C-alpha cells in the first residue's frame, strides 16, 4: 500500500487529484479500524496529519452566511471542540463529548465523521440542527465548493464529495440560542448510537433546527417538526414572552420527529424502539433548551 504524506494543503490536493482513489486519513479512528479488520484495503493512504491548518479554527463573517461563523478545520479533534468552542458550537460540542472515549476524542474529528458519513455519526445531528446555513468546504485543485449540509449526505456511508475533493473545513454559524444533543446507547461511553437527536433554537430568525441520527439511511432533519414548532412559537408570541410551550405542543413535536425517521431493526435496536426513543429525546431536548432560553430572557430583563 502506498503511503502519501503531503506537507502542505496544496500538495494534498495535488496528490488527491493524481490519486483519486487514495483514502484520506485524519485522526484515523475510523480508517484504522477498517484496515485492522481488513474490511478495506485501499491502494494508497493520503495522510493529512502534517497539514497544520486543518487543526485550526477561526471565527468571521462569510458571504452567503448570516452573522458570525466558525470555520472549523476538518481535523480539529472533538476534545478541542468541547474545550474551546462549547459556547459558539454548543450542540456540536455536546455531541463531540459523547464520542467514544477520551483517546478517541483526542484524535477523532468532524471532517472524519463527514468523510465516513455513517448514519450513526454523532456530529451529523448537531450539524443539521445548527441550521441550513452550515456548509462543508470541499476543495480540490479545481477550486473550493461549498456544500450545504442538507445536500451532503447522499446514501448509507456516502457523501457528495467528488473523488478529487478533500474537506478543508466546516462553516457553522455561531449559536444564537440554546442547542442540545441526546444519544441512546447500551452504556454511556464507547458505543455507536442506537439513535441520536440534535436540537437547536434559533431565536434570531424564529426557526428551530433538528437532526436525526442512526434512524434512517442518512442523517436527516425532521422538517415537518421544525415547521410545526416554529409556527407554534411564532403564533403564540412565545419567543418574546418566554411562556410555556405546553404539553400538547411538546408531545406533537416528539411525534413529528419520530415520524420523520425511517429506522430499521438491527442488532442495536428495533425500529419501534428507535421511533419511541426519538420522540422522548425530542421532547427532552426541547424542554431543556426552552428552559435555558426562558432563563436567559429573565436574566436579560432583570
Ligand atoms: C472505539 C471507537 C469509538 C467510537 N465512538 C464513536 C462515537 O461514539 N460516535 C461517533 O460518531 N463515532 C465514533 N467512532 C468513529 C470515529 O471516531 C468518528 O467517526 C470520527 O469522527 C472519525 O474522525 P477521524 O478524524 O478519526 O477520521 P478518519 O478515521 O481519519 O477518517 C474517517 C473517514 O473520513 C475520511 N476523511 C478524513 N479526513 C478527510 C478529509 N479532510 N477530507 C475528506 N475525507 C476525509 C477518511 O478517508 C475516512 O473515510 C468511534 C471509533 C472508535 C474506534
């Protein structure tokens, strides 16, 4: 097996253009498992670990995206997201903190999660919930392409990257309201999610974001649930008053999230259990975030 070790991003792009089948390796926490189990034997590995800019992040404003945005290098490990970005990327930080073990969180990255595009990846529900304005920055020798997160996942473990493209960064708007992530597993650490749910309140534009993990062929949002809740919050003036959403609306939100999934029965859980668990996680994350939001309204008024 050939081992390509570019020293710069330009060299990495050139190497990928010359060897489109070369498998990128970042933290290696997915790639090395595949190799160790002999599930996959690529002709070449493209090691991205010498490219320092992939492990940095910056905040700024970007054309086509409203407000402040974090441009997260594809190889920034989860441990650093939790340590350095728990405020601006609250949902992703909570999700990242549930990944594997400390060792895995020190190596594993959002770029790697996106590269693998597993429906069970924990970054995906948080990225979807962060809004439609999240973009994967894909780059090749041909230039940069911004892929909206809703267009990124195209099938089971398949994404919309072209063979010569690499993920340079992920552009995520800074959280403008509380965000949450919830995951069901057989224990608290080192498990693939039976199912997962990401949720975000976006008071600035009066929307809410959702992301479903491990309960459909790809990560996906619960569009009808998002619309229902946004309408409910707007029509009752709840964004301004911070009043109670009420059990009927919370229940309905959970039902719509559950209905948006298309889970299967497998060794980790049944489809029926996943549907049930999603409704529970949707109700809980909505309650947690709404409590946080109303508390912030009260503090601002005091
Ligand atoms: C013990 C263990 C526990 C785990 N627990 C969890 C968990 O709880 N939740 C979870 O979501 N995942 C879990 N994982 C899987 C893994 O840690 C994550 O998917 C992680 O995000 C992968 O990141 P990485 O940088 O290690 O990716 P790598 O293994 O380096 O790469 C993963 C995939 O992405 C591609 N890739 C990497 N970088 C790029 C790039 N810049 N551009 C294009 N493609 C790229 C690779 O070619 C490969 O296909 C676990 C893994 C292990 C071994």
